[in-house]
C-alpha cells in the first residue's frame, strides 16, 4: 500500500503544476507531460494569445493617435479646469478663515493691518495678529530681535506669504492690506543641506544673500532670518552688518527688508538712516480659567511685534541713534560712527 501511495504522489507531482494552479485557481498540467497536448496548445492557444496581444496593441495605438489629433482642445479644457479649481479653493479658504481683499498699488508700500500667518493660525489655539508697515514715509529696513520660539520666523514668513497671495489674486489673512507691486521675493530663511550640492550650509546661505544683493530692486521684498549664524560670531555679525548697510546705502532705492537676528551689537555698526527701524517681540501673558471647575490653568505666553526702545539692542536708541553705555559690556566693541543716509 505504501508503494502504491508513493506512485500516486509521484504522478500527481509530475503532472500538476501546483504553483500555477494556485495562481489561476484551477488544476494546471505541467509542460512536457504529453507531447501531443503541448503541440496542440502551442498551435491553437499560443497563436491566439499572440493575435489577441497584437490586436490590443493596434487598438491602443489607434486611441493614442486619435487623442493626439485632438489634444489641443483637451489641453485648454484641462488648463481651464485646473485654474477654476484653484480659484474655488482660494475662495473657500478666504471665506472660511475671514480673509480680506488686498489693494495692489504702484507705490512702494506694504501696509497690512492685523496680518496673520495662513497656516500657523490653523495649528495653534491662540494667534496674535501683527501689523506690517514698510515704505510710505516709513522705514524700509526692519531689524527684529527676540528670544527663541517667540515668533520671529513666523512673522517673517507671514509678510512674504501675504504679499505672495495678493499677487496671485487671492484674498489675504488680514483686516486690511495695501501692497505695492513686487517683482521679486528673496528669502534667506531655511537651508536644506544636501551632499548633491557639494556645498556647506553656510555657503548656501551666502549664495542666497548674494542673489538678494545683486538681483533686488526697490520693488523687491527680502526676508532674512538669522543670517550669519553659520560661522563665528564676529564674522557673522560683520556679514549681516555689511549686507544691511548695502541696502541702507541705496537710500530711497532700498527694497523692503525684514531681518531677524540675535546679534544685538548689530545696531552699533549700522548706518544712521531714516529707512532703518528696530523691532522686538513683546510678551502678552494670558491665564486661562475653567469657569466650571474654577481651576486656573498654566499661563499662555503670546508674542507681538513692537517697535524697539533703547534697551532692545545693547541700549540702542532709535531716536538718538547712539548706544547707551549702561547697556554695554566691558568687552563690547565701540560703536562705529556711521554717516547718515
């Protein structure tokens, strides 16, 4: 009996292709079991499969040719549909988030009241709107400082995003906005390192600033976030100061420049100019209470951008354009006597 079972098992494994049978969910006979069957299948089924494949290819090629002859109207329809989709999306976001219609102007001005970051305000419980005023008899170069995680980078990105949204025809996240037409938006915000570029992060920062210096015009917006921190403190301070002084030296041809920094001594080396102003982040502490349980929660520290005073930057006074000695340290460099622009 054992010998008979082995013979049956051998015949089954010799004839049936279990792997292919499992795939096709039916019993499949292996090739080479019956030469007559193999020749018959190759003559009938093999030729049929080739003919079916060739016919499918002819049908697909005919479809491709038909579409190519009529591709121009389809491209126009696709372009109009995508543009309509963008406009509907912009309109829905503007309605849901209380955006306002900006006014584009020929003058060199950025006048935004109650501006908000379009993404950041959706990710936090409390968001503090900030005003933006550059040009129109106001300063064009704004230096912003403050502690880490105080919202400086969000504020800088907010300025660029509101200007960009206005230029693509969208409403903007603000109470009101008057925006002069821009031809460039240059940024030095975040450096993404890559071995493919064969450049260090500091070299990438330098190239970004070089592009801003060479290609900017009075109708440009330049966003600089902590430029110079990729090297030593003295070299970084010198690089930042020289770039800002270059913009200030242009006078009324200066572009809109928003720069954040932790180099507090930068004020001592900048040119005295009516196009320069200093700003800082100021705390607004709010304590939330649960009225039902009368439990006082942890304080919520909110930040707002305000005009700096004499203590924001080593005692620099925007009105007197001098550094107060009571804020200077013994090792601090002596302030440079800068000419007025």
